[in-house]
């Protein structure tokens, strides 16, 4: 097995830093950079065996099918699931929209769906739209003043009429790590389905869907050092077989078609209509294997230490939102500087080749909850180091001098 040194070898596995040697990339919550193994897997497919999957009996078609299904095996291993519990999507947003569309038509005005106030819009707007259409109640678990999901609020809101509980494992703004097992346990007590948005967690925390006992989970390839336009929807096989209906129809997802109707293929293929993102899936499989080769212990130690360092260096300069202890958060840090608009901060640090995000981060209700017009967000990856934080601190000091604050 290849061994990667967090301080030396890792960054060399990301080609962008060879082409952009001065780039300090701190926007990993939006999109991580693609690793060389993933990029190589994409290139190999396009250059050596591009063909459709599950259809052809010729050599390169069979090779494409094998590589595509091997990616499903890699995804299952990454999440500790069964192979037929992995559905390829275009990303977390697609997975959440699919679940909201497929699971809610049977809900009535007497029933409710519970989410939290810190959700990304992709785990909010689909439920809002479904609630308008089908009439069920949408409830919001509170966030505490110290930026955690309020379990007491969850206990009050999740009741016998709750049918679905959907929440982010890690906040894309606060970095807060959700008490996932506790929330899932509350949902199970009332026989509600559980959905975990792992978009921000998958690159930072080991995920075991069997230990979590969640019913569904989504993640995006472009946030785990893989390609854009590919993601994973995990679902328990009995639910995918019996409780979830396809919402996209066409080739590959059918078992038999007559002029009178159609029957569906087995899980997971019934949920993958048409030609899938074959290259993306293969590239995602390679990225997940890359993470596995590094090892979660190395990743966790690196990110915990770097997050601690960042919090220490940033605290005297900015107002940070999120848990104060690095053990209670992932490497996502949102902050403001009173007297400077977040966009101005982002513009100034950009002149120093530092890429960070400013705005509402697709979590407008959360910003409203804390009366924030926006924030600056840095988010750490496995290729970041203390020098990146030092450069950010220097750039922020420049911003404060310019605005005299």
C-alpha cells in the first residue's frame, strides 16, 4: 500500500498546486481539489476504454462496466454498506431532492418532517417545496448560542407524527459536528426515517452507516477530492426495494417494458436511469480509495491540529462563529471582522493568492438566526498546512489596516 506523508507527499498528489504554486486554497467546503489518482482514473477511461456500461458485450464496454461497478464497491467500503445500497447521483443536492420527491407524496397535513436551522439550502428548500405541495408540517431543530444542535429542541419536535428527520452531519458554516447517533435514535423511537447529509463530513470523518443506523445518506464527489457532477446516495436495501419509488425513467432502470407498462430493475439500477456519469463514478471510486490509503487516523490528527492552530491564530483578529474546541468541529471556520464587509475581506486576501469564501454559504436562515449579513469562511483540506494559516493571518492584518479597524 502507498503511504502518504501529510506534510510532504500529500500536496504533490494534487496537480493544481504544480500549475498554481502560489495558491493557498481554503475553500474546501465548496469544492476540494481533485487528487491525481482520481484524475488519472478519469483520463484512463476517456482515453483507453470509453464505452457505455451494462450494455455492450465487446471488450471495452465490459471493461467500463467492471470499472464502474468497482467504483460502487469502493463507495460501499468507504461507508461500510452493501454494494447494492449505493446509488450514483450527480451530488448531494440531487440525492436530497430525490428523497424529498420520492418520500413525501404519502405524507399528510397531520404529519411532519424535522430538519435543523443550520441546514444547507439543499436540505431545506426541497422539503419546503414538498411541504407546500403535500401539506405536511416542516419543523426546525434549534441551534444553541454556542453553535450546536439543540438536542432538547430535537426531543420536543420529533414526535409520533414525525415521518422523516434529515440533518447535516457537519455544518458547512459553523463546522459543528452533529450528535448524529442521538438524533437518529430519537427518530427511530418514533419510527421516522433518517437522512444524513454527509457532504461536509465525508472528507473529514470516517462514516459507518451500519453503526450510525441511518436510513439514507448523501455525499458529493467534488468534496472528497474527486470529480464534479458525481455523488452517492446510500439507502438501506430493504427501503430502496420497498419504500422508495423511482422518479426518473428510461433506459437501464427497467426490467421489462410493454405498451401497457413497465417493471423496474433490481436495486440500485432502478434508480440510475439513462447513461450514468461513468467517468465521474470511476474517478470518485479512485478518490475514496486515495482517502483510504492515507488513513483516517492521519487525516483526523492533521485536521484537528491544523484547526486548533487556525483558531488560536485567528481568535485575536476576528469574531469566530462555531464551537471553540477543535474536537467539536470539523475544519470549517466562519468569521467576521466588525467594520469590514465579508466580500471586502475576501477581495483583499485574494490579492495574496488566498482562496476563501464570503457570503451566506447557501445557509441564509442560519445567518439570520445569528443576525449576520454574511461571513467569511475558510475550510481546510488534507493539503493545507500552518504556513497557509500564517499567510491568511498576515492578509487579514492587511485588511484591518486598510479599513483602520
